[in-house]
């Protein structure tokens, strides 16, 4: 099925079961958010569920935060088009939780609600909180936009809705509206429950699709791998590195940069750090991350299996024709399996539910994180939370509406355009700005306020600058501006340069300002809290 109209017709032929299931899951999600919203309007309850989320539930929710729609589609799509490179990307996605595992306990011990609280534990004052808010928005807003675009397109496609009437825009707006309500009404408690359900549904749906794929090849792994290679764009090199980024020096550096960025940046997003603060103590946060490694690893294995299945059953050419980045691989595989089986409607219904829940819960978590940072770190400035709790919660609601409305407007406007570079930028920003700041804050006594600011703004500035003049924005047929060419930086993933810049600028600024700094006592106090939680 290489023609778009044929794909839509195939989805429409499955009847009303997928659409009915989609409407039911929408009603279920809204009901769950209303039933399991915050118990009170206090910041501690809304932001971190009074730090009462148990390690097992927090682990499933943490895995849900980590597995977004773009992660799901990018991983399977890269495996479909590039084989080895896709498997390497899946491994780096799982490895990224190992980075968070090293930092989880001390971060929970010094953290309270937001990234600004974590930075303010060592550097009190407005500058640290504003820097935390800027980093949070640079991560959450682009990632929210790309999640909405991809989720809306995938859901409308699987439902068989014609793309001529703005069906994808309608699905995007619907997910965005529920996202805003979730951030305003439910807080961390409701989102934790929905993230737990989402993780279970996601793994169950991927397992069902995986069983269907293996059954199609008589449970013969060699047959699956051989057929996948034959149906790829380059059968002789499908299992060799370099098919996705190229096998030259530039391709090798670009591939290494992509994997490095994913491994270091994916797990230190502000919404993930906020999730750690929902644990009652540092040890519980560390246990939650440890438990989360299991579901994420299972997800990565299933994503690789489904990527091979998409190549074998649909073909790389058909997938590339539908989307040059391979994001259509999993929806097309689901349609193919539904057309070949007797329970096609149920397969599509389960897949639609998977995409909808995955998209909604992650964007709700991102919106809550961004709105909390604006309300708590900018509006309340971290002071007088007890006296101004009502005002802060009002600011949270208006911030969630503003961030959500902006994200939905951008997502609707960008529907049908190349947006995966936004996700790449968000992960790079986390790796280049947030990770250096956290590592230096926790483990270097000579780190100064100036160093912290240079780490954040230097890492962010370098990421924006290199992304703007890289091949993702211009200079290639798949770039955002394919008709323009002002790119001079050769790597699509800029982390290979921007991550060292984030560390180096923080180190250099701290060394230069060390003579007039009085960080020793502050570091000892923060170190005691990080180690003991007291």
C-alpha cells in the first residue's frame, strides 16, 4: 500500500470499531482525570502529589514519561529504514535511564517541585529560578508541539479519517484541549495514574502487534530478519552501521552525536525530574528509576521487533513514500496486520488507544512541568508559598492555558510539516544545558552562580545556533526549509558540540569567578542534603 488514498480506504474498511474505541478511551481519560485529580489546591499536592507516589507506580509513570509518541515512532521508523542504526538508537534510549539512576537519589534529596527549586538549593535567588524556567520552556514547549503533531496525525490516519478536511488538526486540537484540562485539574496525582495505565496499554498493544508479526513468519526469527533485509532500501547493508546517517566521516560523527545526545539528554527533562520529586525520599526515587529500566527495556526490544516487522510486511519504500523519516512505519504495520487478520478492527482500536494515551499523558506532563515552573519560579519566586498558595495555583492554571494554547496553535499550524527537529532540539537542550548544571551542582564544590548561568544559557544558545544552521533546518529535501540552503554545520544532532560547550562554559565561568565566590558553605549544606535527605 504505497498510495495515501489506498491507506485511508484500508482503514475505513475496518468499520466503526476503531472510532467507537477512540471515543470511549477519550471519555475514560476525562473521567479518570476528574476522579483522580489533586486532593487540594496546594502546590505540594498539585506539583508532586504530596510526595506520596509509591516506587512501583512511580516507576511505571516514569517509564510512561520517558516513552513519548515521538520516541515510539522514531525508534520503529529508524529500525525500519536503517536496521542497525535503529537498534543503536533503541539501546541509547534504554541507556539514558542509567544516567538518571546515578543522579536520582541526590536530586530528590535536594529537590522540591521544579528544576528552579533544584538549582535554588545551592544558588538561592531569582537568577537560578529564571534560568530553570528558561531551560524548562526550551525543553517542554518544542517537545509538546511535536508530540501533538505526531499524535494527531497518527490517530486520524488509523481512524481512516480523510486528510483533506483537517482531520489531523481536529485530533491535535482535541488532544491539546484534554491536555490543558489535565494540567489544570489533575496535577501529578491524576497524571501518575494515567501514565501507569498508559505504560501497561502501550506494552500490551506492542506485544499484541509483536505476536502478530512473529505469527506471520511462523515464529521464525531468521525468516523475519531475512525478509526485512530483502524489503529494505539496501538489502546488503541493512544490518551495517551508517545506512541512516551515512557511512563517511560526517555520517559517523552524526550517528555518534545522535546516540550521545539521546543517552545523556532523554532522561533529564524537567518533567522527569519533577516525577522524581513525587517520591517520598531519595531512596524511593532511586528505586523507581531502577524499576523503570525494565519496562523501558521491554519497550525498546518490542520497538525493534515491530520495526523489522514493518520492513518485512510493508516494505521500506512504501514507508518512506508515506513519510521520509519513517514515522509512518508503525501505523502502516498496524493497518497491514489488521487487513491480514480476522480481528482487524480490534487491532486498530488497540493501536489508536496506544497512540492517544501515549501522546496525551506525555504532553500533559510536559505542560504541567512548564506551567509549574512559570507559576512557582517566576510568579511566586519560591517565596511565601503558604501565604500565596491560592494565587500561585491561579497562576498555574493560567500558565497551563497559555502554554497549552500556544502549543496547540503551533501544532495545528505545523501539521503536515517536518517537525522531528523540534524533538531533537529539546533533547539536545536537556543534554547541553540541564545535565552539565546538575552534575556540577551535585559534585563540584567550585561551581559558582556565574558558572551555573553560563552552563544553562551557553548550552541552550549553542544548541539553538547550531540547530538553526544545520541540515535539519535547510539544505536538504527533508529539512524544514527544503528550498533554502544556509546550513554550514554538517551534523543534524548538535550534541557532539553543544554538550561539551555546556560543560566547558560552566567550568570556565566558575574558575574565573572563583576568587569572589562564597560557595563553599552553600555546597557543604547542599551536599549534606543530597547525601542524607535531611
